[in-house]
C-alpha cells in the first residue's frame, strides 16, 4: 500500500508541481548557474543511487554532510529553498523510480560511515530511504548518528498508513527544520 501511495503521490506532486519547479529551476540557474544538485547516496540495502535536489549551495561547496558545511556556502535563494523544503521536490523523481519513499530514513553519504554502521546495527538499511520521517519532523539530523539511526528504526517498526500520511502532512506544513548547516 505504501509503495502504491508513493507512486500516486509522486506522480501527482511532479505534475502539479511542474510549474513551480520550472520557476525554481530558472531562478536557481541565475543563483548558482546549475539549479539541480546530484549526489550519490546510500540507498536500500546499502546500494548507491543518485539523489536529485534543487541546489542550495554554491557549486564549489565540498561534497560532505550538510551539518559539516558552513552556512556561508548556502546562497540566499538556497536558504529560502531549505526553509520552505522546496529543495526536496526533485526527489519525487527518485520516489517514482523506486529508489526512495516519501517516508523513510534520510539517505546519507557513503562517507558517513558511523551513521551507516548504526543504521546497519538497527536494520534501517533494509528500508527505502525517504524524503521525510519521524527524525525530520523532530529536528534530528545526521550530526547525531546513533540517535538518528535509533529514531529511524523506531519509525520503521511502527510505520502505519496513518503515520506515513502524518509525516508527509507535518512536513508540508513546515514541521522540522531540515538538514542543519554549521553557523
């Protein structure tokens, strides 16, 4: 049922959001010269996949976890995209392709070995990574790997249709701060 909802909601979001995404892409082109950001992330079963988002940082920013990046790397338009969570819209394509779910643990980088180890320990890597989830709406980010992995595991063990819809609804309403960047 959840995969069915992922497909239906991602198609709906991509179609309904296309005009907005085109505007964001145009503004992003003038902001950074490259509106889309692609990065290899850890997917289901530890397999790599290419995550796509709207670019929020300058193009020469080091490819590390957000909490390790200085906030000065985030452009003014990027700050808006991160606050509004609009930078996540292109990930609907990852959801449609089956690489991600709307709800699941946020996909990390292969360089985040401590988080990968914790997620393996808690069985989190068995699930598709997601755009949002329990950790995101509670402002738990990748800077605390053990807390994040435990929270992801708790979410996956208790995930129901109601909680799936609740996490999406709360994210759309603006609950959670998104990935933190260093000040």
